[in-house]
C-alpha cells in the first residue's frame, strides 16, 4: 500500500494520475495547504521542502520508503511498476529530459502565472505579463514536440503525466490553446483517459470554492525560512 500525501492541484494530479494509471492501491492522506498541514513536523519528515505531493511506499522490504517531489515520485513509480517509462537508455534519457523540463520550465511558469491570475493584487502587470509570456513560450516548446508524435515520447508516459496538468488549465490561466493545435489535441486525448479522470477527481470535495482568507494567504504566500521555522519549531 502507498500513502499519497495530496491536495487537488495540478502538482497533486501528476501523482494521482500515475497511481490510477498503474492501478496501484493507495491511501489518500489530504494535506490541506490552506491550513498549513505542509508545515507539520510529521509531513516535513517525508517532504522537507514543505510541498505536496509526497508518497510513502509500504510495499517494500524493510522500512517504508518516502519520496518527495513530483518528478522523483513519477520516476520511482515507473521503475517500481515497469510502466510508462522506456526501458532503453535513449528512451530513459528522453524521459528525464522532459521531466526536468517540466519541473524547471513549464511548471514554475504556469504556477507563478496562476498566482498572479488568481491571487495577486492589482497593479502587478509586469509580473503577470512576464509569466504569461514564459508560459506561452513553454506551450510553444510542447507544440513543436507534439507536431509529429501522439505523445511527448511517442507512447504515453510519465512525461505526459507530468506536463499535462498545467496544460489542462490553460484557459483559466488566460491562454486558450487555439494557437497550439497539437497541444490541444494532446490535451484532449489525455483528458478522456479514465485513469486521468479519476486522478483529477480525487479530492474534488476539497477544491477551493472562494478566495483565500487573510489567514490562508499568510500561510500560502510569502513564507521564508524564518517563518517556516517558526511553524515547525
């Protein structure tokens, strides 16, 4: 059994989708990021960067194995199951390239854009434009990659699972996919997969239905090493 520490966000969906695709049994462990669950000492012991998702794998010899960071979790689960990652050296190399690209480019650009679209105060047009342009650039990278193949590596893989959630919410971020027809086709092909639908629906009852309160804003935004230390000390 795997414990999944999760909240229903694009980063959380990456791992819930993989667990569903692999049909691995798991127990949901909600991490309410608006209430500060990510700073609790017991969670930091699993995820020292105070971010979800994270997993603890009990289906191992010896002590349970904890894994944090979505890219590392996807690699771990792919290697554990032998699914959704090429076995040959070149294919593995390409998988790692696209995983690192997502966590270093697409994910941060989309995540910061989401912050300024959904939570940022008025009058920060430069920051919003900066991340909107970078998100657009990243979608262009995907568009070129998908021009001659169905999925990022050719076959459906963890490279698609890690990239798809941030393309799934393109329209709410103010970026319709009209200018990226290959990305739109790829997005829709993945969206209809039953395991993807189950992964996105996981914890939907926890999704935010109103803007964050002042207290939630203090928890979610503007943390420093000092304030995190105060919460965990």
